[in-house]
């Protein structure tokens, strides 16, 4: 049995508990007791381990120059693709492990990780992270599909039993129409979840509607024969994915920046959550996600960092602060906003991945915890974490994996 105390425990699916102790038995939360004995180490605030709903851990610190390079999105993407073959398998694994250290140091214990090269799956399994590794297909037309299908299925088959996998069809503009349908079919046959990028840039909308623009040019340069080239489908990228069966409760999308009210209603109707990545969008000049609209409309929303190739940290609190600023700028009332944001980074991410036992602290849930010190422990604990939280403790399945800069002794 382990016990973790705090001035405030935020279970997230119930009210905050002051001067409380989370009791852990065999990696699961057994109880949240409304008392803080003197022999229990205590943080200012304890929350469920944070849930990062969109990351690419294999693009780790070695890609940090791309997050500060000021490249517009199509050029950034071309640079990423050009560098894909530059690293060895061991180096990709090293990148993923370095990203995981950064996650754990900042209280994230669950991640939707897009796997491009493979080693990230084992790295996440070794760290005991919750969440799903989504194996990505990118740059595939019908001619390339048979070989890609064999590769994808072998990566899925080789995944360790301790890590859940899914399928990530990269985007509507880097995969053929038939290929998108086939990828969706592979996931559904295996009962796996899907996680594509959607609505990241205006160029994507042009490509899907008309088959033209910079993304059409780059696919042509790569010799990819997509069905949409030069003709488009005359509809939005969201409608296009829906027409291919690529939305649903088993899907969550990344970014969701360039989605109009009809697109957002379609996602909501299908039960498809959106992982917002507002810092990455700002870096790549991709635009500002309609955060206020998502919140007002009651869309299922989660929060992701994207990778170190487009953000300067994997700290979800940095992401929440950027999201807060964007929400306030779009007119979202300040009242209750921090509680909502913290909910997106816990329950919201769990819902996006269909996980019932993470993102909350309740009897039976995984004992994944984040402890924070804050500048004003007497303040509203949600605001205190978002405004000034500094991770001092990370617990994965009951075991301390980072931090532990804690005081011993109960409430004064
Ligand atoms: Zn991404």
C-alpha cells in the first residue's frame, strides 16, 4: 500500500477534497481519505496523471530546431519528411525515451502517441505509460498500399502486450482515398482505435475541396497519385473523412483548427473528440483553433502537445496556459475556465481514447497521479495548478517515477 497526500486532491470526476490522502493498493486507487496524517508526504495539489491526447514521442529533443525555425506549415512538413530517414532505429528509440522523461517530469502519465518509426511503442511500454500508440501511415497511394498494409500489420502484431495500439491515418492529404478506407478497415477488423490529423491548415481544405494548392504540389513532387489531385471532392476535410467511415466514437482527431460549425457538429454527432494543440498551431502559423466554439457547443475536447518538432516543451501545463490565453481572447469567461481546462487535460483525454480508468482518481482507477507545488495553496486549486503549478511528483501505477520534492507531515 502507498499513500500520497495533498492540501487539495482533485479527483476530477468529483469535488476537490481538502487535506486528503490517496490510498493506493496494487497499482490502483483504493480510496481518497479526507485526512492528511503527519507521516504522509504531501504536495500542494494532487491530480490524476495528466493525459496528453496528441504527441509524436519519436520526434524528440533532436528535432527541437524545427520548433523554433519559423517555417510555414507546408515547408515544415516537407522538412520533417526529408529527415525521416536520417535516424537509426536506436536513435528513434532514444528520441522517444527522452520525450517520455519530459512527460514524466511534468506530470503526464497517459499519452496518445503517433508512431512513425516503431521504437516508440516499446519505449512507452517500458515506462508503463497509459494510453495508446497509434501506428501511422503517411505518404501512401493505392500502388504503395499492399506493402504498407504488410508493414502496418507486422508493427501492430509485434507490439508488446503491455501497450495498447491503434491506427493513425496521417491526414486526408497524405493518403489516397482508397487507402484511407482500407486503413479504417484494418483498425475496425482488429477492434483498434483511430487517430488522424484533421483541419490543421488552410492548405488542407484547399486540397480536399479542389485538389490544388501547396499540398497538391508536394504530393505530386513525391510521385503520389492521390484520387483527389486536381479534382478534389468539393466538400470539407471533415465531411470527406466521414464519407469514408473514418469518424466515430472510436476515433479522435488532432488539431481541429479549420473546422466550421457544420464540421464541428458532424464530429460531435459522431462522438469524435478533438485534441487541441494550440502551441503547435501557433509555431507553424496554422491558425487559431475555435476553442470558444468547441467549449460553447459541448464538443468532446482534449489537449495534446504535438511533438518537440513544433513545441518547446511537452509540459501539458504550458499547453493549458496557451489554451487559457486563446480561450480568453475568444471571449470565454474566466470564471471556471481553469477547472474546465484541467478537465480537458485529464477526463477529456481519457474520453478521447475511450479509457475509463485514467484521467480521474476514484476507487479502481489506475493509480497515476501528478503532484504540484503552487504559489498560493490557499487559492482555487484548479486556477493555482494552471497558473503556477510546478510538478513535484509523478506516480505511474502506484510507483513514484519522478519528483518527490515533498514535505513530510500533515496539514498545519
Ligand atoms: Zn501531429
